[in-house]
């Protein structure tokens, strides 16, 4: 990370001086590498898709230029099923993310009719949070290409 190239909303950048007004950001270039471990399984059938993953369960805490970085084991559970409503196929899904202390949920529903699709998603929904509402849509051009657009609010 090249700290001299960063710009923060409250930073002061005049006369060649760099002051990010943030004690965690350096003006220097910092390099750091670490391994991350994860394990996951996904099962897809005609009636149900199911996935489970665990991340950072073997990754030790580390220090980056004097800043202690703690890893939080993350468990993710995904479930999706198709529902036929007339000529439209609905794909409701739920993604639950947790470190066993805090839970966040992504709730989505995608509707498909022929080669056109659209949907709505709530990302990062929890007891005290909502990251965004996502509107998405698109068209499947052929077996190899799909054109889609998503807007996060």
C-alpha cells in the first residue's frame, strides 16, 4: 500500500505535506503478505443449492507496521432454491455470515423469464446493521455471455 497516494476526507494535503488525519494510515509504502486458509463445500441439485465455508480458522494474528491485526474466523452458510411462478422462475437465497458472536444476513431474490432477469438484495442485514439494498438486472445474450447491471444503494 502506497500511503503517499492515499487521500482521506479529513486529510490535509498542501505544499507537499501529507497528513491523513488518521493514526492508522502511514505516508510510507507498506508491504505485507500472509496466508489465509479456508475450507468450503457446495452442493447443487435441481431443487436446492447449499454451501458452507469456514475462513481464517488457521490464520494466526499478525502485526503490520506496528498495528496488531486480529483474524476473526468466519463461517458462511448459503441456501438457494428455485420456485416456479407461472412463466417466471424465482431464485430466493440467503447467505448467513458469522464469527459466532455477530451475525449478518444477505437476503436476495432473483426473477428470471426467458433470457431476462432482475432482482433485489439486502446485504449486511443484522440486528444493528444494513449495508445496502441492491437492485440488479440483465439479459443473457447466449450461453457464453450475460450482460448485467447492479446498483448498490
